[in-house]
């Protein structure tokens, strides 16, 4: 009898501890999302320091700035091609499987950089690892060939009501891990002094670390569960003010490149927006840093400090985006965040001092951080669930392509016309994308907003998303 009472008390204590532990995590968290968030953290951590170390490492190996440009061009072209391929293939051969392949490619890239004896090895490594594709400040590292498969898996393991919140959490994890990675870029000198090894070997140690992180990413991804594509039906969105392809058109026999007519309707419009945005992104990139340096004489440490603060500050809106989108609507969140961030970017160019310009640019980046997870969630909600990875890859491709075209244009304008002109044009183009979102998708609501509009059931879904 005493043993039975002891066992009962032990079971009750265990239950209380388990209940307390569960309260530490949000209601939407599950094992698969935890693994996906861990994979993003590892990936963003590594990309955070590689984006800084690779150009310096290449220079220390004796290559000039032209070779650095070739290296990052190879990375960008490979990233664009792989993103489209991963999107198309992962809906057919498994999204988890493609994430594992991408992780193993990063292992090969880390090994090739660590053992590089020629520029050809560096170029192949940069292409395999898509080095430097970290996305804009505050975006949480949401760029790269893994992105279509990861985005589709996040949506698959999230409820409709929690989807935007989960994408915000994903961006937050990426932002924080990327900021830590950027700090790790300062470690080669400490490693060299601590272990009395040449500085170049200290750089190589971090490339070996990147390879080990790739193995860890593959191991973390392997246990993720994945539903068969055909068992997850599409939930059609409500079109309040305009027509869209009817759900009846979603027949497998009418698919083109793996997408139904209805999904193509959204993909083509998202592609047009992303192509416009990509041209603007290419005009920003490293040119913002160069503009701060040329316009105000800002030092490297001042600019590095600014971007570190921006990345950390962007974590707050990433955590708030789910609540904001439930109150204002996902599409409204995208449009307003895009328009306001574009206005602050344009104001940055007009500021007379470094501190004022840095403040305007920081506000722009923090406000703009809202639209990234909201946009990802909106696309995943509007296309057929079995086609999510393909849609993500195809909509991302125009951004990758146009962001390759615009840097030479930006360089010419900055050098020959006016230093701030490329940034001003980028602000105008990104403001245009806000108008495009509103014009294309006004009145098209994701399922969770339809449920919310329906009354009590929507309120229950809203509470579960907290």
C-alpha cells in the first residue's frame, strides 16, 4: 500500500514537472518545428560568420577583389538555380530529403574551403555552400536553396492560425543566430593567439566548424516527419473582391511544372513582385555599407555595430508579427510594413548626419522585418499544400535573378551620378512592391482569417496561436 502511494505521488510530481516544462514553450511548438528551428539556428550561425570571413580568407590566400566578385557571383548563381530545383524536386522526392542533401552540400563546402589550394576549389565550395546568401539585415537569413523546402515544412507542421507566428519565430531564431555568427567572425585572431597557430589555420578551423555544423543540420533534419503530398488537400482562399481560378481547376492532370492553375495564379504575381524587389535588393546589398562610408566617413566598426544592433532589434517584430497579422490581417501587415520601411529608406538618403541616417535605416530594417514572415506565411496559405515547395522555389527565382542584374547598375549610378541615387531608387521600387501586393491580392484572405471572421471557432484558433 505504501509503495502504491509513493508511486502515485511520484507520478503526480512527474506530471506537474512535465506540465511546468510545457508552459515554457508556446502552444504551437511541436517536435518537428523544434527540429526545424534548430536547423535554421545552425544554418544562420554558420552563414553569419562565413559572409564576413570568406572575403578576408580569399584575400589572405592571395586573390584580388576581382576574384572575390567572381566567387560571390558563383555563389549567387548557384543559389538561384538550386532554390528553383529544390522547390521543384522536394514536392516530389520529399522536402526533408532535400534539406538533408543541402546540409551535406554545406559539409562539402566547408571541407573544400578548409583544404583549398586553388581558386577553382574555392569557387566550387562557394557554389555548394551558397556562401554569402544571408538576406537583408533583419530578415533572419531567409535566403538560400534550403528555403523552399524549409518553408513548406514549417507550413506543414503549423496550424493555419499559428502559421505566421511560427514564421516569425523562425526569422527570430535566424536573426539571433546570425548575430552570434557575426561575432564569431572575430574569433580567428583569438584562436591564433590561444593555440599559437598561424592566422590562416585559425580561419580554416572555422571552416571545419562549418562542415561539422552541416553534419549536425543533417542529423537534426533526419527525424522530421513528413506527410504524403496526396493526403493533404488544398484549402481554397476566399476571394472577396476579385476572381481567381476555382478550386475545381486543381486537378492533377492539368498541372504545369508541378503546379495547378490556381497555384500558378499566385506564383506569377508573387514572381512579379519578387522580381521588382530583387532589383531593389541588388541596389542595396553592399552598397548601403559603401554609402555610409563614402557619405559620412563611417568606420568599419561603426557600421558593424549598426548592423549588429539592427539584427537584434529586428527580433522583436519577428516575435510580434503573428499577433499583428491576426489583428490587422496578413496582407495589410505586408503592405503597411513594406510601405513604411520604404519611406524610412528614402528618408535615410536625405539625412545630414551619420547618426540620423543610421537611425532612419535601423527603423526601416526593424519595420521591414515584419513583412518577411508575413509574406512567407501568406504564400504558403494561398497555394495548394501539395505544391508549397515548388511555389516557394519558383517565386524566389525572379528575386535571385534580378538581384544579380542590378548591382552593376547601382555601381554606375553611385560612381557617375550621385552616391545616394541607388538607395533612393531601391526605396521607390520597394514602395512599388507594397502597391503591387495590394493591387494583386486585395480581398484574398488566408484560411485562418476566414475562420476568424466566422465567429467562435475563429476565436479558438486565435487562442491556440498564442
